[in-house]
């Protein structure tokens, strides 16, 4: 392990068992997800690349995370299923827009690559990273944490079931124990 890294991060690749992003992608596709909204992020690099390579889905880069809430509302109204991929710092940008998911009562699934938790060295990431779960909870978003590769696909499967079958807003928090802490 190189100096300054935690849990073996390899420059944008998932640490440890590198198959978990592919497993997550398969789960999303098994649930009929065809809309991938994202703000570019190293923690979601593999998922983003898989969606871009898949001709059966639409991958939409966003300029800011809250655009994804509207995009997924539109996808639902059009009969499609989607997922919002973002980093924990983007959760703060979405708070007001999450009222759309709550008020509109549409299924809303997001995968959040966490910063500001296990092994974080960037002090600017800590406040929002620590606030993600309580803030999402206050907005009525159910949170499921994935700390290990063996938990990732099961967490996304549970979240997708809750979102798409129960009409809930659900976030899977892909923690830094899973994705690796970035050196600062």
C-alpha cells in the first residue's frame, strides 16, 4: 500500500474485490434501470463507464446533483427507472430538490460515494460527509450503508426493491471502507 492511502485505493479503481461495481451494475440492470444520472466522480468511475458502454441505457452527465432529482422524476413519469450517482458532497446540493421526490411520491434511488468518513484526510470533506445520513433521513430518504465489497450488491438490491416496489426514496452509501479513502 502506498503512503497516504487507506484500504488500497488504486487511482480511481475500487479497492479490494474489484468486482463489486460490476455486480452493482448487474443488479441495477436486473431491476430495469435504464437512466443513469451522474456527476463525474472517481468513486463511481466503473459504474459510469459501464453505463456509457451499454447501448441499452441513457447516461446523463449533470452539471449539479439536484438536476438528477428532476431527471429521475421525468424518467419515472415516462415509465423508465433511473439512478442518481453522486459523491456525498453533492447531497448538500440536493436537499431542497429532495422535496420533489417526497411530494411527488415517486421511486428515487441514489448511490452516494462517501467522503468524510473512514480515513478521510481532506478536512473540507468531513462536515458534509458526517451530515449525509442525518440530512437524508430528515428529508425522508432511507439510507443503507455498504462498508465491504461483499455487501455492495446486496445493499443495492435491497435499496432498488424498496425504491421501485415500495415507491420510496432510498440512498445507498458506499463508504470509504468500501471505495477507499483518497490521499490528500
